[in-house]
């Protein structure tokens, strides 16, 4: 084929790659490893190939450092036997064998006589692989083994589909005896490099492949270790070997487990959901100089996001308050100090996202430090207030107090100017919508017309109401009663505005937003569930919102639709206009439980639990489609959802707290279970290592029919468990 090169399933024509529809490797199931500022997305074979959505690769600091990594035996890809990421996410294990192999036209090796065991691990800026091959054939074998590799050094936004007028320069490969270094000089002046090294000297080594000639007697084995390290700028390559990487990740997992409460139940499928979620959160967390921070999700959002980190910390606060402390410190350190329309920065605002990578450094995308979010700032104050209630940690609140004052000052200025918290994009490059539903088409009126800015979202007013009330409590702690009183007055006024301007009687719910003319965007959505969570609403309106959230238009059997069926622009395949987001469903369930709607809360939680059973590795993705649940069918995947994703992983912890009605009273050294409930599929639930101050308890909650009993199985220190039914 003129101008084309074929490479197994992938066909390259000039700069474009094509996958035949008959390709056995067009499998969209991927495997993920992450550590610090790097992550890798593999096929189930443990390879990196140009299949599926094209997102596979080894990434570091926003750049793809490895775009191909394939193992061949006698020029053929091995057959997959099994592939799994271990439950604690420490390594990817892949078992393979070979197809029938022919040499010079004769059968050389029948299928299933050679076993390949691949184990991959990632730590810091290095990916390592240990390959073991065992000959189960009854004859000696001579085989050709190759690793094929390439590094395109594309920015993550390029991988996502952004087009660039110019790119930097790929550098000539540097060949060593047992390694090759691939490099790229970026337009930002940064040199990025990938070193691929082996613990055996290859028989042939080039810029694209390493070849090994194997001679295996019957029953013999052969091993090879590979170390792939990434470097940016003047940094040195990591020198991790496979054993070091595995041991380092094991230590990090053990430290994380020791820092949080653990949950066990009598339902192994529920335990699988819990364990995978905990492991995913551990993997997504990155140690920063301010503490641990949960990166939002792999592959597209493996970086700090303000809103995502805050909600993840709120979801897990009861079990792991140290994570919330890291989030608060990080966001305080990156809080905006000056006004900059290009980045949507305003004094006191909390960051939306931060990006490394060439395109962010050059300003080709505006997200190097981007503040285009209306909700992260009140969520920051909310988390600080709830963190203090959970821990009684006055020292951290004192450290954060100047930042909390700036955040609350930003809220005050918004209310003085608009009466509500609103947003409007500055310029043409940032986000049009700046709430959590940040698709361009996610806010519209009853006729489906896009809302005109500035836009006031209903749930953001709820966040602000709680932020002002939490801020008032913290002001009292700081000895500033006048400040506290002013914020309480503002909270009450905002609550009045919410009721007067957002409630839509004909829909029995709150409008998703008010547009720039103050007109309600009168559509039914999941957003009012957040108002229950912040306890911004009560009475009859809360009752009617609760009823709506579990109606057939809202609840599809697996979770809560972002937009109710039948509304304008409803599309169950839309990112924000009809899909199901686990974190959104969990927030609604928490709000329902806090307001006494326990059965409705359990309905939503059961939907998420059943969904988790069907997803690969019991991992709830960022979102899935909102189609109605059908007997015998699994939830419908959303094709480009992040998995793992931090606030999707945090959903199960929010669900457990909602079921137990778990609250903390720092002044009285009490842990309370307020009207705890267990669903029919859980007979008992245990929380081990639940800390409160210097004390720690293990709690056992048992269901006897409709009755719940709870007792303390272990107690260290002075803490009381109070159960109200």
C-alpha cells in the first residue's frame, strides 16, 4: 500500500492511524496505574497501542512519554489469558500464551505451550515491568522476543483532540548498551525525555524496538526486567527497579490504610466496591508540599481540581480527615490574590484546575492556573467548617483563617453586587459554564435556549449559605462575633432569595439556575439534591424535592439522572443532560438522609451498589448513561468517562455515612449514629479504626429485620458512641 505501513491491527497512512473493525484488539477496557504526577493507561494485554479512543500511554507532567509499548513473540502478539489490576492497585498482572507459531512454514510451537507472566508497577516517574516466560512444551525452543516502543511526547490536550499549529522537535534517539533515550524539545523551552532500559543486553536495539533471542529447554524459564523513566527539564531519571517500585507502592498503600477507618460488611460484592474505591482514592492521591491531594481522574483529569478535591475530601472526611487537611492547605496556597480576566482569577477565589505540560505553559490552553469556577470558593469554606467539626483542629483553622477571610470576602462581594453567587466567562477561552455541570449546553431555559450570563446556579446558593454559616461558627472561634453576625445575616438573606426566586411551583422543585435577566431556568435536574445536602431548604419544599429525586423521571434504577427524563435537551448519553454521575447521586442520598428521607436515600444507594457490580473491577466511573435500567442488562457505559475518578470513588464512603447517620461532636468527645439504617442486602456493617481526637473505636452495626443495633467492639481512649433511632 503506497504511503501506508501496517503494524498488526493498526494501519498507518501518513500521520493517521486506523483500526479495522475486525480488529481483536479494539477493546475499550483499559488498565490504569498512577503514581505522583505520572500515570499509565494500558490495554488489558499490558500494552500501549493505538486502539480504542487513543488515550493509552505513559504520561508524566501532562505529556505522553510513551505512546507505544508492545510485546511480540516471533512477530506475533500473545493471546490474553487473564488481566487484572490487583485490588490495592499496586501492580498490573497479565497472563498470556502464544498462538500457533510457525517457523519456515512448519509448526514450531503449538498454542498454550508457552506461558508469559507480565507484572507492571509504577512509582514516581518510572514504570517498571517484570516479564517471566516458562516453556511447557516438550521440546527446546528458540524464539524471537521484541518490545516495540515509541514516544510521541504529545501534550494531554493534543491526545484529547486539540490541534496545534506548531509542535516542538523530536530529538535523535540516544542508544546505550542496554537502554535507549527518546527526547523532545518543546516550544516552551523544556526538554522532555524517556529512558527505556533493560536488565539484559538486547541482541539488537534501535530507536523503535529491542530484540532478544531466547533459547528455552523444556520446563525452563527466562526473565527480563524493564525500567521506563520520564524526565522533564534538567531533572534526572528515576533509578527505580521493579522490586523497589513494588515495595515503595506497598509502603504507600499501608500508610494510607493506617490513616483511615476501614469498612467491612457481610456482603462481599459491597466489600468489593468499598475496597476498589479505597484503593483508587489512594492511587489518585499525590503528595504535594502542602499535603496529599486527590487528583481528579485518569486519563483526562490527573491533576489538581479545586471542586473535585473539595468534594472528595467532604465525601471521605468522616473516614480520613487527614486528606481534607491536605486539600485545604493546597487550595489555600494556590488561592487567587489578584484579578486576571484571562484566568478568571479574582482575589479570594479558589482554583478550578492546574495543568503542567507544554500547551498550558505556552498559554495555548488557559488552564495552567485557572480559576473559572463559581463553587470551589464556598466549598472551600464548607470543608474548613466541617473539618473543624469533625476534628476540633483549631491550629489548622488558625493557619487557614486569612484564606477563609479572603474566600468569604469574595462571597460577600458577589452578594453585594448581584444578590446571588453568579458567574460569566471573561473572554473566549475559558469555560462557558462554571458550576460542576460545566458543559457548554448544561444550563438552559424551559424552551431549551441557552441561559444568558451572568448565571446563578441553585446548588451554588446552597453552598454559599452553608459557607456563610460555617464561616460564622469559625469567626466565633477566632473571637470575631461581629463578623459572625454579619455572615449569619447574609446567609439568611440568601436563603430567602433562594426560596423566592428559584422555587418553581409547577415543577415542584427549584430551577436549575437564574439567567442574566433573573429569569428561572425552569427545568427539573439533580441540582436541588445538593440543596438538601447543604440543608439550605426545609419544610414542604424539601419534601417535594425528595419525592422528585426518586421519581421514575429522575432515578433510572442505577442512579440519579443529571437532567430528568422528558425535560428539554434531555439525552441519556449527554455528559450533563441526562447521564448519571455517582458523586451527584451520593450527594443527593446524603442530603435525603440528613433530612430524614431514609428510604429514598437507600433507594439511590442501592442503585449505585448494583451498578458497581457490573462495572469492570467494581470501579464506578466518572459517569454512565442515563438509560432506564432493564432486566438482565448492565448500565450503559459513557465512552470517555474517567476511571478511576476521585469523587466517583468517594461516593461509597458518602453512602456509608448516609446509611449510618454518622456525626461527630468534638466538644463532647462523642460519635453519634442518627437514625442508622442498613439496606436489605446488608445484615451487618463494621467500621474499624474510627478516630475521634486521640480516641479510636471499632463499631459494629447489625440489622434485625427493621431494627438496628450498634455496639463498640474496641475502644482506645475516651470517646462515647451515641445511637438515636
